[in-house]
C-alpha cells in the first residue's frame, strides 16, 4: 500500500512536471526572449524599420524622385546645399530632397533584403529538404553541389553572378545575393532533417504506417524550422550589407528612380569631401538595421537552444 | 598522417573538377557568348568569328571544355580588355600587394582578437565583456567599404596622420613585389616605413570582420573549456591559476580558433575587393573591382578561378593542420 502510494505520488509529480514543461518550445522561447533586453532591442529596431518602410511614401515631406530647381541651382562640384526651409537635410548630389529619399529608401532596402533572403530560403530548403528526406545518392549529389557553392567566398560568388548581366538592376542584385545564401539554408535544413530521421517520433510515425510524404511534411519539416528561421533573420542582415557592397562595386541598380541605402551610400562616396552626411546617414541606417536583425536572430538562436531551457 | 593527406587531396579533385565545369558554364552564359564577352568593346563581326575559330567555339562542347582546361593549366587566361595586358601578367604583378595586405590584416585580427576574446570570456558578464561582444556585432554590421572611407576621412583627410591611398609614395626598387620587404632588402628603411604607413588604414579596415569572428570564437571556446572536467581536476590538484589558464584552458581553447583563422581567408579575399577599391591598393581585389566596372571577363574569369582554387587549397591545409593538432581527426574516418 505504501509502495503503491509512493508510485501514484510519483506519477502525480511527473504529470505536474509535464504540465509545467508542457509549453511548446516556441512559446517557451518567446517567453525567454521577452525577458532578454537584447531580443527586445533587436525586435524593436526591426519592427520600427518595417513600419517605416511601409509608411515612408506617405510621411516623406517632398517627392523623392523630383529634382528641385531651388536645390539644383546651388549645386556645384564643391557645394551641395545643406538644410534649408522645406528641405530638412538639404540636397543630395543630384538635387533631390535628401531626407525624403532617405525615408523612401528604407522600402527598397527592405524589399531587396527580404526577396533575396526568400529566394535563398526557398531554393535552399528545397535542396536541403530533398537531400534530408531522400538521403542516398540524391543527398550526396546535392551536398556536393552545395559544397562547391561554399568553395567560393560569398561576396565573390555574388559578384560572379551579378556580372553575368550586362546591366545591373534590383533583380540582378536580388538573384546574386539570394543565391549566395542557398547553400547555408540547404545544409541547415538537411542537418536538421537528418537528426529528425533517427528520432523516436519519426520512427513511431513510420511504424504506424504513415506515408513518407506525411512524415516529412507533418513531422520532420515543422520540427526543423527553428534554426532555419534564425538563419533567415541573420541572412537578412547580411543580405542588406552584401547588396550595398554590390552597389559600391557598380553592380547595383543605377536608376535614379530607385532610392536604396546601399546605392545612396555607394554613390555618396564620391562627394565625401563636400558633404559627408550623404554617406553618414545611409550608412548609419544600414548599420542600425543590420544590427537589429542580427540581435534578433542571435537572441532567437539562444532562446531556441534546448540547453538554455529551464 | 600521409594517408590522411593523400585522401584529402583526392577528395579535393572532384570539387575542383566541378568548379572548372561551373566556370566554363559561366563563361558560356555570358551576354553575347564568350567571344563577344572576351573581346569587350573592341568587337566586330570578323573579330568574333576569328576568336570563335581560335578558341574552337565551332567545335563540340566537350572538345571546347578540354581546351579550356588546357588553357587553365598553361596559365593562359587571355588578355585584359581594360589594360590590354595578358591577365596572367597582371595577376603576377598584383599578387604580392594582396598577400601583403591580407597577411597584415590577418596578423592584426589575430593579435587583437585572441586577447580580447580570452579576456571577455574570463570576465563573463562584466562591462568589458558586454562592450567587446557589442563591438564585434557592430563591426560585422558596418559595410567594409564605408569603414574604409571613414578611416580615410578621419586619419588621412582630417588629421593628416596617414596616407590616404596607394601602396607607397616613393618606393624602393622592385625586387620581390612586396613593398615592405623590398625596402628592407635594399637597406632603404625610409621606404619600408613609408610602405608600412600606407598599410595601416587598409589593413585595419580589412581586419575588422575577421577580428570580430576571432573574438567571438575565442570567447565561446574559452567558456566551453572552462567548464570541462579536466580544468576542475587541475584545480583540485592544486595547480596555480596562471598555470591552469595557460596550460589547460588556453591551449585547448585555441584549437577551434586555429581552424577559424584558416577559414578567414575567404573573408579576406572578399573584403580585399572592397578595401582595395577604397584605398586604390593595386592588388588582386583592385584588379577585380576595376574589371567589374568594364565587364572585363577574361580578368573576372581568371580571378574567380584563382580565388576558388586558393580557397579550396586553404581549406585543405586547415584540415591537415587540424589533423596534426588533434589526432582524433586522423583516425576518425
């Protein structure tokens, strides 16, 4: 009787323990992130950036794509007008309103970063997913391909892809920067899927006679997404900087109809002596946003790490 | 050990083979076809036809590929459309400049990265630790070319402490192509110090990202090792703290750092393209950057192949050095 009592007690304890730890990993991670100042700052910066880029066209005080005669008239090789009434930060090197352009550029920067990341994510996940789910020679062949993509430094790979096009456009930048991140996502998802394949719940599902496709999509894929989301956040930061580097090398979109921080920064270098602000503000914007995504990604990684779970 | 090296060398062959296939495919998919791309601005219908025949572009594709391989092995990459010089001669001329810059940057990154990472780990959670970690994050978030411009603006234009660009002002007679070494060899110390001064800013700009990576790896690795059982054993044996730190913690923690340092080569190669453009540093990166503007495909093709080859080689060396340091790797597979 005493023994039985003790046993039931233990089950109660176990159940209580299960209830306590029964929150999902994602919910648990979110809770931990809310307590971490790093995560809050990162998420705040990212949220601010996304909101800003969404509303930028409406809050920009001037038309960012109009060259204003009052600015242009004072534009000389040694003088770029500073702040004046109606133009908060004065002119840029072409006679556009610098402040409005800076605001609107957030949109283009976000679009290029997000599309490039999505491209890398999608292609990488297809490759990594196929390799992880099928294994065997498909896995070997795909991973060989990925290794070769990794055998070139990221920026050089991006350069060689962007150089394939006679003229730069935002799409060549997106394709070049996106392709660079394909191998990272592929390796990551494959690794996670391989780990899943050996795990008990996949074994159980297979033993129950669940179809392979269902096992992959219902059981293996959702459980592998954590690290992929973390990597996507970090990749976005890298993508924004890489896009800026391509612009600096003359592989970006030269059209004045597009305002983008990387391009603004790259073009402002030539006027650094005359008006350094033209470089400082876009650079600061890029650094803050890249830092925001990095902080968010790193804190997500930390809070998703089972080692840090209570 | 020898067997391990031979095995790794054999493993590198398929990688290089597929890489050459990819570059070949890349060259074929250039706008207007390879002949038009290689001729650049100076193309006419006859010159394209002549080059097509000379390059064997009218022959079957596998014959073309074999000829392409043959040209790579003989170092014949054609002539640059920008300068009109053979690409191989350009590369040979610019190689020392990039090695000099890259090596300097790597030395800076290691010299500062390891102590900062180690101290940050030892004072985990302190102000110093937080400041170090944050500054490495910022270091990675700054576009390298902007950092270069900033350094140039502050130290060269505003305070006039350091030269803004180029490799030297006067320059010693060219012996090795390494500006610093040539000065020493000819006993011209003024030339050496001039070359060193020119190196400071570009090397600092190029070193930031490797520095940040080395700091983070060192810090994480030291933290890991400090938790190990053998450190506790050493403590309980009554060894003094300095001995434990030097012999047990630091030595073991530096293993992963050594690997990382080798892998920085990729970052340095990529960063060199941006840094050399900013500082008009006439090395391989500068060749590539100026080649891009003019779509100088012979140059691009040669430099991309070279970068990939160097990268594969360095990875190989890292693997081998790792096997020397850590015997477990050798017997592992």
